[in-house]
């Protein structure tokens, strides 16, 4: 991953963040900073809700977290990334719920 980023990227987007892939995000973040690559790192946070369960099953993606745990999970990536992209994959109400829980509107 670091070699790809070193090839001249303006930013890096880490997709499919889950408990299992969090160590890879940590490693990528550490590598970017240690090598002083001047590349912003963003991660995609997929919120799993009852309303988007069928969509997630269809696209075969594991959600990053659930609405009730979103704040805690985001605290774990604080300092690792320059920003997060939060989506509830077609569940607009779920996205609003998460934004309220994390203190954003």
C-alpha cells in the first residue's frame, strides 16, 4: 500500500474499514507519516443499520460499525486519518442518526 501511495498520489482512501482491517489502516497511516509523504489519508466508514442490511448483503460489504458504536470507533481512528467519509449505504435516516450521535449535523 505504501508503494502505491509513494507513486505520486494526492490522497489515499482506505476502503472497507472493519475491526479486522484496522491494523492495516494503522500501518498505512504510520508509513505515510514516517516517510513524510505529504499525502492525506481518508477512510470510508460504512454504518450498518437494519434498513440497509439487504443492501450490504447485496454488495457483500461488512459494515465498519453500527450507529450506537460509531463515536467510539471514530475515536479509534482519530489521529490515524485526515478525515472520514461516513455512509449508511442508502439509509439516509441512518446517516443522520450517526451524525447526531457523533455531534455533527
